[in-house]
C-alpha cells in the first residue's frame, strides 16, 4: 500500500509541481552542450598532440 501511495505522490508532483523546459529551451541547451563538448575535445586533442611532439623531441635528443 505504501508503494502505491508513493507512486501517486510522485506522479502528482511530476505533473503539477515540476516546471518542464520548453522544446526551444531543450534545443538551445543541447546546442550549448554540443559546442562545449567539441571545444573540450579540441583542447584535449591539442594537449595530446603537443605532448606527443614534445616527448618525441626529447626521446630523439636522448637516443
């Protein structure tokens, strides 16, 4: 019985108390996330590329 009451209260809260974002808000948020992800991936790529070249240079000097 407690589970049924719990689920009814959850449903009531989701329908009446939660403010859901609009479709336009979701699209703009998704765009921001995609752009931020691409920028972070680019930064990580550049760091990896630079580190690889620096380490390659150091190894050439040592051997």
